[in-house]
C-alpha cells in the first residue's frame, strides 16, 4: 500500500490496482515490455527480410540469448536502450549431415 501525491491510497496486487480517496487522478503509467512476447517477436522477425523494430523491449538475459540466436542464423541485431532493430536478409542454413 502506498499514498499517492493527491492523498489517495493505492493498493496493488498482481492483478488489481485499487485507489481510494475520492480525489481526481491524473498522470501517466509506463508499462514494462513483456519479455515472453519480445523474444517470440524477435524469432518471428527471422521470417522477413524487412527491418523489424521492437520498442519497450526489456533488458533481461532472455532477450540477450535470443539476440545471440538471431545473430547466429544471420540476423543483424542492434539495441539502443529499449529499442531493438532486427534485419535478416538471408538465413544461414547448416549443411545436411549424412
């Protein structure tokens, strides 16, 4: 539980935000990027030769690992803060093993 700037009482749980106080609220809330969605979108970007830009991408190990995987198969990956750019002009393919 915390007290907001307007004196309202804010109670948060994983699924609910309850605000009591009767005073008007204003402002913005920044929602963090979804790690599960980001890594899946990075893998999906391998299917197009066009540049894919993901914004609000979390800076976590899973994204770093996915970046390495994408680069290993031929993608060009760059990161600037929370923005990730991927371009995959050609997928690298392993030779068949006999």
